[in-house]
C-alpha cells in the first residue's frame, strides 16, 4: 500500500482549513485516512502550520511520499531538513545546532521579505495618492474652465440685451 502525505480539505465555503494526513494513495482527497498529522490554515496572515513532528518523521521514514504542497510546508517548517540530517547520521546535538542556524537564517530572510512587502505597499499607496491628486487638479481645471465659459456666455448675452 502506497502512503501519501497530503492535504484534506475542511472548513466552510471560501474558508478552507486543511488537515495534513497520511492516506492511501488510491483514496480520494477527502476520503479514508490512516492518520491526521497536522493542520494548515492558509487564510491567516501568515499562514498557520502545525505538525506532529515525530509522526511526520515516522511516516517519511516508512516511505510515505508527500505531495508537492505538503513537501513545501514541511520544507518551510524545517522537517525535511531534520530528516536529511538524521539520514546523514548526525548526533542530536549537531542536528539541533544546524536546525537553529537554519531557523535564524530563515527568520532573517522572512524579515527582509516583510520589509520589502511593506515598502511596496507604501509605494503603491503613494502612487495612488498622487494619481488622486492629479485627478482632483484636472477636475478643478475643468470646473474653472466651465465657469469661465459660463461667465463669458452670460456677459455676451448681457451685451446683446444692451445693444437691443
């Protein structure tokens, strides 16, 4: 029996929450499962990811194949790195040290991404503000032009009345 680690959809319409499950590869997405080993909520900011790490490592050790999405989640959580380090035969202390180093590097890169995202957001807001100001200036210019033409029309009519 081929076992896959995959997502099982739960939650309401347009509010998905996924369970990370170990299931037979032949069973449907929301069908019979062997064991639930985690949760994934993509709607929160940032996405919430929870795993029972020991069970995930057990299933990966048994030969379970993660789907592409689950593999990405496991990679972001550092579980695949831990599996590879155990496979190399490193001691628990060495594994813990490498995981700590990886997580510190990962956190710094995440902070850099957040800063870039905030800068882009500010730039978009500034661009929208400039665009709005330009539109307001154009509207004011049009209104002034309409007012001038209206006053010219009124003065022309007054001249006609005076000449008659």
